[in-house]
C-alpha cells in the first residue's frame, strides 16, 4: 500500500535507507475536480468504519501554475529589503538587549540600522545581478486537473458505495 507524502520502511530494509518513490496502488473509488472535494470524500470515509489507511488521494495531470502578484522594480526591491531588514534588526536588537539589560535602547537601534543597511545592500546586489530579467513578482503552485481517491481492492466496492451515498446526499442539499 502507498501513502502519499510518507516514507515507509519495511523490516527487511536497513534503517535509514530512503524508500524510492513508487506509483500509488489501488482502485479508483471517486474522482473530483478540486482537492477540497477529494478531502471531503476522504473525511466522509473516515467518519465511517472504512479502513482509511487503505485510501490515497492522487492528483492526475499535475500543472505548475504561476500567479503574477505585481510588478518588480527598484523601489519595490529596496522597500521590501528595508522592511525585512528592519524586522530582523529589531528582533536581533531585542535579543541582545535581553542579554545585556544595562545597555538600554542602543542594541535595538544598532540592530535596526544594521538590519536595514545589510538587507538593502544584499537586496540591491541580488536584483542588480539578475540584470532586471524578471520584472514581476509571482507565486508558484502545483495543481492537478483532477483528484482521484483510490482504495485497496479489498475495500474498493465498499468505498464506492459510501462515496455514492455522499454524492446522493450532496445532490439533495444543493
């Protein structure tokens, strides 16, 4: 049996040796357009006496989606660098002031100025070294066209019946 996102070892394998990736096994008992629908189906199975450890959710036809969040320019690079440097510097200054209570606000101010300075320098160098090849900010996400719920053959028919019951109840509530 395969469980998504886990590394299982058997007693015959030496401890510490990573198991190679394998394709999931089982028969399809449901197919859904979104991961949340597949999760809802598995939650339904978990609420019954169904052996939930025999279930796997498989994303079919994975796609990398990159959503553009905005433009990237010198002003945005320097602003975000200064803000993140300020937060790190204040944190570091607070830690140092806790270690030396008699120092007052000096460690916090030094941490703030140092954090801003170093982050501005490294942010500017990083952006300049990319030669402005990427003029936007984005977030990447791996999604699938559909999500199949698989169960081991010994329980597949029972799983299909339970999910068909869920689908029938969902049709009446909408």
